[in-house]
């Protein structure tokens, strides 16, 4: 998610980026407004995935739950989670997970093929109207001490493979931003005014989207021509 700190501030109250507006809302609150606008505009969005800043924000999670938007949100190892035996930390739950709880699954395709990890899923209290809560733990195959923790909310019948896939889409978003920076200059600007920043970001992202669509529809011969350096 990417939104300027003043994107929802009235024009008269906006200041240069070097002078933050007092009382500006948190990043998670700004992004929640963006999601609300997208849902209100009937944008088809079934899942939201994001990093620990969002997983820790109870207001962010509650809004998505109330609007029946599924999520897979990263959480820190020390965040307290409700269980049938009381609250516990994700790292403690991971340490006590039985061997049979871990399943090897791909969370997407990377430059070297499927991104394989060991995953453990367990339900949490609070199923309402056929929507439930789960904890999701990702463990590195080569380095078992490398763990990532997630909170998940969604339809009760969602398959575990789908949870892993949703969690893995975060890499695709990060790759998108990195490509936009490298190919079309997403971060090549000097911020002075909000409207100048907005025009730059809009033009760059539209250009990036056009290039992505062109590349996706290109024939193998066209892709080969694009990859060859000019004489």
C-alpha cells in the first residue's frame, strides 16, 4: 500500500513534505480510507495482505472483519493471540506445534521457481456468520529458526493452500514497486507540493501498468527483440 501522508488532507491544510501536518493520521488509517473508497466503488477485493504495522492495528482488522473482507496480516512474534487455553504469543505457539502440523506448500512463483516453505495453520476462537480466524506460521525450510507469523480472517471453507498464496502476494507487490523504481523512476522526484507528487506518481504507475500489459501480451519473438541490446 502506498499513499502520501497528506493524501486525504484538505488542500488548504496541506504543507510541504518537510513540514508534516500536526495531528496527521497514521499510515494504517490512511490506507484504511483507501481500502474503504475502493470497496465503496465496487472494486473486486476478496483479500487484503500487509506487514506487521497493519497486523498490530486492531481498528484496521476490525473494519475488514465488519465488511467481510478477508485478510492475511503479518504480526510480530510477541503479539498476544487468543486461543482456547487463553492468550499466547505466536512464537510460543510455533514452538509447541506438533510435527504433523507443518505442511510444505508454495506461496507463489519466484525467479527460481516455486517459493516453498513449511506452513502451520490453526483456528482461533471467534467464528461468526461462517467467517473465522486463524493463525498462520511460515517456517524457512533451510533455516528453521526463520519464522513469520500471520493473523488470518476469512470464509470458514478457505483452503490452507489459499492462505499461503495470499500471504505470498506481498512479494509480488514489493517486486512491482521495485520494478517501477528501476524502469520508470517511481522514486525519482523532489517533493515540494502534494499536487506535483500526485501527478508524478500517477503518471509513473500508469506507465508501469501499460508496460506490464504490453509485456504480458507480447509474443516470444517480440520479447526476444526487446531483450536484445540495440546495435
